[in-house]
C-alpha cells in the first residue's frame, strides 16, 4: 500500500485552518483522522464523517462554556 500523501496534506490543512490553530483540537483531529484511515480503513467518507462529528462536538462544548 502506498502512502496517501495528498490525503495527509488535506487532513493537516483541515486541522490547522478549521480549528483555528488550537493545538489540542488540531492534535485530536489528526489523531481521529489517522485512526479512521490507517487503523479502521474507513477511507475518505469515514474521515470526513469523523471530522464533522468532531466539529459538532467542539461547537457543543463551546456553547456550553459560554452559558
């Protein structure tokens, strides 16, 4: 199996720009992507779904903290 460099580059870009450079969220995003791609073998759709779920979770956490 070859290394999917384009996919890794896209995941890093999503982590950095999507989560506004907050290091814990970036690290969690990359960890979730690595697990879904390399361990679970879910592919692009699985990685995107997990990123979407992480975004929803982060949004809910930030909404609860503001109250």
